C-alpha cells in the first residue's frame, strides 16, 4: 500500500469515528436526554468500539490480505455511518430514557461503524510493514496520522460542520468519503466485491433522510420542533429534544401557560410596582416567552437574552412570533461568558431558565456564577431560577443552600403537592438582597391559581437543611437531580 493512500485511509477513518461520536450525542438526546450519563455513554461506547476494532483489525490483517481488510472496514464503516441516524430514530422511542437506555441506544447505532473504522489503522499498519528495521517509524507515523484525523473530525464537526450543515448531510458526506476511499484502497481483484456495497449504501442513504424523527430543525445543540396545543388553536409548544421548553399563544404575548412562568410573573409583580419598565437579563431564551410578556405588561423596558443556541431563536422567530420584540436583544453564546460581559448594576431582574436536558447546566448553578448575577443586578434587584427536580428534591435543596450564601432573602415557590412524596416538577427560587414580602408573593401566586405555594425565608432555610453548596469545584447537578418522564 502506497504511503499517501495509507495515511489518507488512517486519517479519514480516524476523522469519521469522531464525527460519529460527536453527532451521536445530539442524535440520542431527543430520546434519552442530553445529560452527563448520555455523554458518558457516547464516550464509553466509542472507546469500546475503538478497542474492539484495534484488536479485530490486527487479527484479521494477520490472517488475510491487510489491504483488503482495510478496504472492507472502510466500506462497513461507511455503511454503519449511514445507519446511525435511522437506527436512533427507530429504536429511540422503544428504549425510552435513562442511563441504560442511553448505553443501549448509542451502542446499537454507533458500535458497528466505530469498530469497523477503528480496524482500519491496524490493517493499514500491517500492509505498510515490510520488516522490523523501520517498524517503529511506520507504527508511530500511522498512529499520529490517525490521531490527527480524529482531531480534525472533532474540531471540524464541533466548530464548523454542525453550524453549516444538517446532521443528515454531515453523516452522508462522512459515509461517502469512507465508501469511496474503500473502493480506492481495495485491491483491483476485490473492487467488484466492494462495489456490491453500493446497493446497501443507496438504501441506507434513503433511510438516513426518510426515517422520520422528532425535529423541525437540527440546531447546534438540540432537536427542536414546534407542536400545536390540541386544546387551543393558537397555542404552540417549543420542544427541545424530549422536553416542552416553552409555550406561546400566538397573538397573545401576555399569556403565560406554564406554571413556572406564572411564578416568574408573580415574583416580578410582587417586587416591582405595576407597569414599571424593567431591565431584565434572561439566562436561556427558548421561545422568548418572558420577553414577550414583559413587553406586553411593562412596555419601555429592555430584555437581554443569553441563549446558547441561535438555531432555537431562529425557529422561534419563524414560527412563534419571537421576532421584533421591542427592547429585546439576543446574545448567542454561553450564558456565563455572556453574563461576565454585561456591565455592573445594569439589570433589575435576572431570570435563570437554561437547561441541559432536565438540569441547570452545572456552571450556571454555582456560587461563582451567583457572584456574576449579583454584580449585574442593581441594588434591590431580583434573581429568579427555574429548577426541575423530583422527590426528594436534592437538587432544589442544594440550589437553595447555594443561593443562601449570596442573597439575604431566598424563597421557594411550588405547589404543596410538589413537595409531597413522589412529587416534584418545576420549582422556582426567588432571591434578592432585600426583603420580599412572602404574603404578597403568595397572594400573587394564588392569583395565578396556586394557593399556598410559597415557602417564606425561614421555611425555605429549613427545607434546605444541610444540603451541599454548589461551587465550581463541586457541582454534581446530574447526580443530585431526580428525574421522571414528562414535560416541563
């Protein structure tokens, strides 16, 4: 095998493995969530496939023509890459959510392609070895080429391809590169056999596009879709992965459907005079439900939205009347980085409503993040945080304990049944550096149909108990949260 072809085969196979691994996290998220466990499943399955491929590729190369083995593995890897998305979409609804389901779904969809592609390097290495004199140079050089390919696949996918192309197109291009290279690498006497995989490639390419999924748009981080409310012709849900994240009633920006948004509104109306324009920072944008409500009920203020995924905003603008909201500015990027760039004392309210799957991203839950919140809030400002958790509410308790280290007043808002055995859901935390009247807040929440939902500061402190304080050094939010299937 000529050196240029050998290096190309190793680089392409290494890059393809990282393309599949990077995209697998996005593909399985609509079915098992985007959690530490699902990310770990992707990494673990990829490493298992790489180990298996290295062992099998070396063994097969010793027993058969190593050039033919490399070509066959490129073709199998290409076909497996085409199959990743259809397999996820077919099996995802059947397996459900959870760590075990994540491992099974990732393994079923990616293990064949990763194993086959990992077998290319040992086969190519065997084909290039002609003796022991320069064996170290051959092995080291091809190993370096494979690593460079993996780096290229990782950086190109994460920084370039996902932003430019749909997931299906990225998989199609990756698979085509593997299949064509397999044909080039194959010995002439075996090219007819390799070409027979063309029919399977065509069928899988059709399945790649045709098998339906849950997405209206594959954004940078989410499988995003808009679904209609069957009980309200004007109602629309924004669904990210497997959760309903936002609700909008078209033509009625003052409408708030989800209880947690109503609690936000109640807290704002309790802390500030009716109709007063406010400068508000939103950590997480979604369908821009709260900026729409603020403009409708408190015109003249500003909303600065820190949203990680610009594709979500684009979908909301197209289908959910999220464009052209007066005084609203959207900044795309990580919320902690974006918050650090905002001026001191520039906001009256900061609303935390950012989620990775069902948990607040860990770096948006720590004392160090709250230091940024305090710096941006004006004296007397209000911090509102939406937390999803279920009995025994360990993540909520830890979030309260963390807020108590930075704010003089902290209260929890949730219905009494959500505190009971087996309860939970969306819990809103209200924090400020000044007293907030719990009776007035309870009356405002009652006005939205949730009487008795406010824990005053004393009961909130008792509820938190000895819960751990979340810091940048230790914030195990994925381990603290208790989840259950359902919507926000």
